[in-house]
């Protein structure tokens, strides 16, 4: 088994097939002062080499470690490193390891920088995709309310993200509501994802409709006659 197959198998085992967003490249130098290093970090992360990615991040000058993309990248690498070695079976909610929690905290701190980002930089970096990424990570651990919170924030900022991220947001919201047995909401978001050419929405819509069909309405109890 080559490393690509091994990585995909491991990601499947830990449930990391929920759609995660990555910043769009290339970015303007003024928006992305550590672009060269962070491009390498994302490449290493895509190869599953999270320790190497984190070592590169440690080498970024301290003055640059308050940068939005630096924290976006670091949060992802920390979370994915922990998730890759996790062997819990899907029985949510799953506990967050210290490294995983640190990754999420780093991502949340980066998300708080969004209002202060220059609008052109936010667009160039696809910065608001971080809200979908946080939501996807919470979703993968079974924290559905936290996932819903961040995914709805991402949905509310729909005009600021790429078409690919728009699709991921809707796929993830559909999955949240599918897990919560709320088929009407799931159908809504999967239907929107389908119009954006989602490759999973069609099958998920069938599941949502099946749940809806099996949910029996509670009988109305007539008021007692006086």
C-alpha cells in the first residue's frame, strides 16, 4: 500500500472525510507574508506529514506568528495530527485530545481575526473558509451544536468564500442535520449543495428523505370536553 492509499485509509478510519476548507493560493504578499513557508506546510499536511509541517511552523519568526494564515495552518496541522492517530470508533461525541483541543483553540483564535482583515486579503485568502473548517472538525468529533454554530456562521458569510467552500458548507450543514434527525433542514442544504455540483448531495438527499418518511407525526390529542 503506497502512502497515498495509507493516508486515505487512515483519514477514513478517523472520519476526516467531512469537507475541510483550505485557503486559495497564490495570495498577495501583503496578505500572506509567510506564503512560501505556509505553502510547504499545506503540502506536507496533504501528504500526512504533520510533524514535518509543525516543525516548519516553529521556524516562522515570532513576529509573524500572529498572522491569520499562520494560525489557520497551525490549527489545522495540530488537529489533523491528533485525529490521524486517534482510533476511537464513531460514537459521538468523541473526546478531544489535548493536541486536538489546542488545534481547535488556535483555529477559533484565528477566526476572531476575521473582522480585522482587509477585505481584499480576506477574499484572496478565502479566509472565511475557516468557519467551515472549524465546523467540520467539530462535526467529525460529534459535537453537532458546535458544528452547527460555526457552519451557520460560514453560511451567513457565503458571499465571501469560493464556490468550492460554498458547496462544502452546505454538505456539512446537511450532514449535521442528518445526524440530528432533522430531515427537512438536511434536505434544504443538500438541495442547495446539489445545485453547486456536490458529489455527495444526491445520495444524502435519499437518506434524508428516508428519515423523513419514517418519522411518524405525534397524534393530536383532542381537548377534553367540558
